[in-house]
C-alpha cells in the first residue's frame, strides 16, 4: 500500500475526557488510532468522516484511511473521487491515507490494514465506509480498550449492539464477534488466521458446529466451510472462529454506537433485516456506561440474541459477506 499523506491537524481546546485514557505503557498512553476502510463510495466515506470529525475526541485521534484500488477500468473515477474525499482537510490529530494500486478486496484490505496499524500502535478502532459513528463512539471504544487491555479473554470491542428487548446501561460480554465498528489489541489479533486442518476437524464436530451456529440460529459453520473451499473471502467468520478457539469474548455496548448506511445496494448488502436496524437508546449518556461485573459470557443476553436471530432468519439465513 502506498502512503499518500501524513497530515497533522488542529487543536482541541476546551475538550475534556477521562485522564485515565492517557495512562499506561508506551504503546497505550494515547487514544487508539481509527482505521477507516473505503472503496469507490465517496458519498459514504464522506458521511463516515464527517460524523467521526464531530466526535469530541476526534481532534485527539489519529486516523488512517485505507483505500482499495479499482477492480475494473470503470471504477477509476469513483476510486479517485473517494480519494479526494479522504484527502480533504479533516480536524483529526493526524491523518494518513494509503491507496492500493490494485484491488485487494475487502478481506485482504482489512486484515493487512489492521495488522499494520496494530504493529505501530498496539490497538485500533475499525470503521468501514458504510459504518457511521454515532455520539459517544470514541469515548466508549477508548475507555473499553483501556479497561480491558490486560484481560486476555476479551478479544474485541463492538460498537454495534443487537436490538434486544432487555435494555440497560450495562455493557455485555458475549462469545460473538462484530464487524460493524469494532476495536481490538495486537495481543488478540495476533491469533488471527485460519489453520485448514484444525478448521476442517472442527466442522466435523456436531458439538462445535452447534456452538458456532448459535444453536442453529445462523449458519456460521457453513460460511467457514465456504472460506475453506475458496468460495468466500469472509474475514469476519475467520475472526469469529479464532475467538471461539481461544474461548474469547467481545464487549458489546448497551445500545448501538454506529449506523450502517450500506443497505442501498452500493456494496454487498441490499436488504436491511429488522435485527440490523439501530435502536436509539437514551441510556447511552456521557460517561454513563456500566461495565460487566464478571468476565464471562452473558447467558441472558446471549439467549435473547439466539431468539431474535432465529425469528429473523429462520432455518435458511443469508450469509454475511464480511
């Protein structure tokens, strides 16, 4: 990837936030950098960056934008327009833009970009160009990254929350992963990868498949098999498989801190099922998040998610493309 720009921007006078976010060792004394991944959707990328710039912590935050290259010659104009959006003067602490001369695809773009940022910073917050951050996004993600940095079972922070009926101010730990605005640490991402022999053995185990498929409510095992058969490049299901193998957990907020705007057919998603609609929750207030009492899977919320997945998708759900 070619580094196009290294821009240092504005000051943040009058903005206050928890000083605990600045404590820690050399790699963790600053707010996490945000990696934004874009491809031929200038309007979508602009909405993401405008929303991110409005966050009170944006001017303390370094942003790294990874732009994938064109697949076809007719993609050249859109990819150039997308670059022009990224190259505007944004009010972040710093901005770097990386442009791929050829098309990597979403999976390779994300895995390479995340790995690169983590090698330098030790932690990262990830947004795709159709995931718009909502108020309190950076506060929650950074506080969670700081709080759970040394808890090895916790491998990911999610900005998306399933719209379950039971709502509270307390975040939840679940043995699931999320692709819609998320964060992780180098120590967790270091396990990312797919060992074919072990994955095939897992898929021959009915017990493992039942666990991976959330008791039959979503076909994650089928998605993993598609990756092994080179019929899919889903990085998300590989990450989920890694989390299961490590008996890891993801921290989910009480309510979604992101909005997915990619249901317009411009990308891979064209149908917005009810489960993926954001539920605006007044419980998300400044510095009001209550953290889980115990480092373990929240069975109550996990069962509710099972129920709504089954009710939304039945026995033949569509595969997620991430």
